[in-house]
C-alpha cells in the first residue's frame, strides 16, 4: 500500500492520506495506525474504509460489496464528522468495490485491470 504508485514517486505516506476503519462497537470510525497493512487486506468485501486525501480535498468512503447496511449507515454518519475535522471544503465521495474511479485507484495504489 505504501509502495510508490506506478508512473510516479508519490505514495500514501507522502500524500499524508489518512485511513479510517469502522468501529462497530462504538458506531464510528477509528484511524488505521498500522501503515504496513496491505491495501488488499483493508479493502476487503465486508469492510468500509474512509480515506482522507488532503491533497485533493476529498473524503472517500469505500464500500465493499458485502458490507452491511449498519456499516454503511455508520459511514454515512461518520464521514461528515471526519470531514469537519479537516476542512469543510472537502468533498465526500462514495466508491463501490469494483467500480473505483482512476483517481481513487491512484491514491490507494490499486493497479488498473
């Protein structure tokens, strides 16, 4: 996940992208602090991950195909709170697994198929 992105030398750490995972018990998201976790592990079909990209002022909500409605509800409620802590000018974008736009793939280091 933190390897250089193909076609450039930018990586997630250099972009200072923050990632949050769901904390169902507390019904919110917590920051992912283990920066060595591979993208494939984080972006699994049953998870929802919120990614803050301060370079482009975007909050991405990535929703796995098997993520439950409760998780989606928590993400919808949490994303504006996360956004407000970084800046109200951030856009919130929802991304479904398998339908990721190129700019999202670049940020998280997913390869084009």
